[in-house]
């Protein structure tokens, strides 16, 4: 006689995107690059790149899961932006990872 074991697999959202770099390209453009989360927990389908300013302005860009960089333009010159990236699988977006800051040039 043998025993039947049933395993339940729980799928979870991806881990945080913690390896993020941002540089100012010019007065109204920044480039953000990142590495995938250490624990992707499935195929990364999409990334959300969020950038905020201290005065409350916030914007978000969505790109395909196979992309690992984004150039963001039409920003305000001489302004600090706070940027973070989140990854998405079929189970949803993961938690917010490391926030980096970058200042556009004058």
C-alpha cells in the first residue's frame, strides 16, 4: 500500500526590484535601469516605473517584462525625481523596492 500526497503550490507576486540606477541625461531627461528581482516567482510580464517629485507630482510608465531600462523625458529642469520600479507576473505586481533619486540638469 502506498500513500498519496498532495502538494499545494502557492503562487506569489514577484519580489522587490532593489537594483535600480538613475542618471540625468540632460535638463529634462533621465535614464532608469534595473535588474530583475532576485525572486521573480514566475515570468516577469511587465515593469512599472514610478517617478515622483517633492511637490507631489507623480507619474508612472509601464513597459514589457523583457525590458530593463527606460528613458523618461519631458521632465522639469533642475528637479529631483524619486524613482522606483515594481515587477509584475500573472499574479500581480510585487512590492515597491529601493527608491533612488536623480536630479535633472539645469
